[in-house]
C-alpha cells in the first residue's frame, strides 16, 4: 500500500526532476533550484508516509524542520552565488576551475 501511494505521489516526480536539473544544468541558480526540488520531494515523501502510518505530528514537525534547514541552505547558497558572480561575472560552473587563492 505504501509503495503504491508514494509511487503515484508527486514526491517522486519532484525528486527526480531535481536530480535531472542538478545534473543537466550548469548554472548555479538552476543547480540550487534542483537541490531545492530534491529536498521538497523528500520532505513530501516523509509527510505522506507519516500520514499513511498515522504519525501526523512527528512527521509534520520534522517536515517543518527540513523546510527551515532548506531555506537556510538556499540563503547561504544564493549569497555564495552572488559573490562568485561579482568576482567572475558569470554563474556558469565551467568557469570556476581555479577557486583556490
């Protein structure tokens, strides 16, 4: 029952679209969006499994914690992208081959 419910859930679609976006795109902003899609898909999977097993409060609190951590991660990632864009004048990852120094 759980596999059927999660298979037809959009969490799998979100997770795999995030993986595809992360692997195909070379722009740092799109890579962050792909990472965000992956985390949201995993979070939706967690909450739907908790609802199926009648563990509502614990999974929803854990889901909120995952969302807060995700927002903090994206804020730090965007700050890093802005600093890299100021230095290199591009957000393409192919130009970041000498980051040391």
